[in-house]
């Protein structure tokens, strides 16, 4: 509410500000127009007066009686008495810029160069008559040539009184316009409030709807015109939105149930198929091993090679089936651990190393420079409770991946106890995994093969390993930089052995 009131006052303030701009412009324009009009009138009056006095001086009877001078003091005084007691001045100027006659008789015969700029004195003799706005001195000057004489009649009128009058007039105009603005602002403020209040009701209604209250209502009794139409449309839209959301929630819930069921059926199918496939496959592996051992009779070298290839493929297929079975159990929430007491992790780690070393030797056989295998394992790790088979599975998955993708440098296996947990790490100097792909590698059936050699596998090893680590109460994560390598960490909580 406080925010909305602030908006209202800002709107009124902006209106006043925008109104002051044309008010100031109007005031300045009016003042300038009046000033210019008055100035034009004064200039015209000054030149007319100068022409009148010049004509009277040229044809005054005394001018013929006193031929030696057309500017007898008595004759000049007769037509300049109107300036007595004012700040205005009248004088007749000769071509040598000396006063031939002046309302101030003491200046007769003196030079006008001390009182007027050279360009103004030159202007007096540039035409028969004219006017000058001598703003710097606050003067209005009118001049006219005296016919038949090499002289000019000049009227100098003081402009200060006129300016004072104009200033007073401008202030009066500004005051009147200000009163008009104030009245207009009050009327406009009332009008704005009349519009804002309904809009504020609409805004409150929209805020409630936006915050999720689809049962909100708005009183349309006092609303009129377009605002009433808008309120009606908004109410109708809210009603439709409410129905849509409620129906959508029902549909989403129903669809979700259909998906948790479909997923369960898929997991059950995979689990069932895995069991069905493992039984004959184990038979194939066992019989192949027996034949390779010569139980059914001697075998040739070529036959032994083919039997070993078949045996290797069968074991690989069995591992894939086991992975599918594991991920099915995980997705179905039926993964169970076989927790044993007093598990010796050093023994389990060594068992994993024994399995991984032949894989590393096979990888090194294809490389010019063998990969260095570094073991950074604390001796005498304390006994703990865990599913030893699953811990082996995690470590073997991580080591196998490191061996597959590392073609130079080293692979490091680390195992430490820090505080109440064990921290395992498998570090390699392989190609690394791009940052944009790192979030996907723990998703089932995803393999990061961009820029890497193609390898066999289903992409289930890492998601299964993470789930197994989390099932133990730990976690599994990675750090990787392209062209520098990758490090996979996983933690295992330490559980003290129960007393006998």
C-alpha cells in the first residue's frame, strides 16, 4: 500500500513538474512579447518626437529673424519644455558632434563623444530619421535630421521606469498563471485519484492472483468504463485459470501415477529378464571354462583361443546384465546392501588392485610408454561395517574407467581416513571431461565419448557407483579439466565394530 501511495504522489509531482515547464515557457514568451511591443512603441514614439521637434526647429519663425543661428535658445526651449522634470533629454547635434542646443544649457557647445559611443554618433547622421535601443545605458533614442541644416534633433528617453513597469507586469502575469496552475493541479489531482483508486484495486487483485490466491475477488460496484471492462476480463481470466490449474493438477497427478506404475513394470521386467538371462549365461561360461581346461578332451591352440574369446565376451555380457539388474533395483527402490562387520578395507582395496592390474597391463601393451600406477593408501585402515562386494564394485568401476581413458601419464588410487569417514580417490591424466558434460555422466546409459576413443560399456557404472556410495551414507563426485585429467572421489562413513 505504501508503494502504491508513493506512485500516486510521484504521478502528481510529475504532473506539476510538466505543468511548470509550459507555464515558464508561456511566462517568458508573454514577457518577451510585451517587452518587445512596449519597446517598439517607445522607439516609434521617440522617432516621431524627434521628427516633430526637428520640423519645428527648421521652420520656426525665429529661425528667419536670427539667420546666423536656427537654434536660438528661446526657440529650442519652447518645444522641449515637455521634458522638464523628467529624466528625458532633447538636444540638437552638429556634424562635429557638438551640442548646438540642449535641455541642459550648460552642455551647449560641449562634445557628445563623452556620452555616446562612436557608432551611435555615426548612426545619428546615417539616415533622415530612426531610433536606437541603447540597452546598455537603459535608453530609448529617437533622431531626425533638421531640414536645411547640417544637424540632427535627438530625443533620449529614460527606459528604466518602463522596465520597472514591465517587471511588475510580468510578476503579475506569473502570479495569475501560478494561480491557474494551482487550480488546475488540484482538479487534476482529484481526477488522477479518481483513476488511480480503481487501478489500485485492480493492482491489489492482480497481486493476490499472482501470489497464487486464485480465489481472490474484486468489488466491481464502483468501477466504470474501461476499468470495469478490464476488471471483468481479469476476473473471468482468473476463474478460467483456476479451473485450468485444478484440472491440470489432477491430470499431472494421474499422469504421474501412470509413470511411477510404468517405471515399476519396466524395472520388474528388467529384473526378471536379468535373472532369466544370467542362468543360461552362467551355464555357458561354466561349460566353456571346462572345455578350455580340456575336461571334454584335448583342445588345439586355435580352439583354446576361440574358447577364451567366447569366455571373455560371455563374462562381459554377464557384467552388463548385472549392471542392468543393479540399476533396475536402484530405480525401483529395492537395492539392498549386505552389511558385514569388521571389514578390512586394505584387503578389499588389494583385491580390486589384483583385478585391475591385468587390465592396466593390457592397456600398456598398446602404448609406447606405459602408464604409471601410483598407490597412496594408508596402511592399517580401521575395520568398519559395509557391504564389501559393493565397495569393491565402486572401486573397480572407477579404476576400470581410468584405465580405459588414460593413454599417458599416471593413475593414482588413494584411500585415507579423515575424521569419521574414509575418502577414496581415483586420479588419472586422461583427456578430462568438458564442464558442460560433467552433469550428465551420472545419468544412466550416458557415455561421455566426445573427443575420446570408443569404449565398450552401457554407461551404467558411474550412476550405479554413486547410488551404492549414497546407500552406504556417503557420496561420489568428480573434478575434471580438459586435457589435464579427472579425479573421482567417494566417501564411506566409518562405523566402529560392535563389542563382542
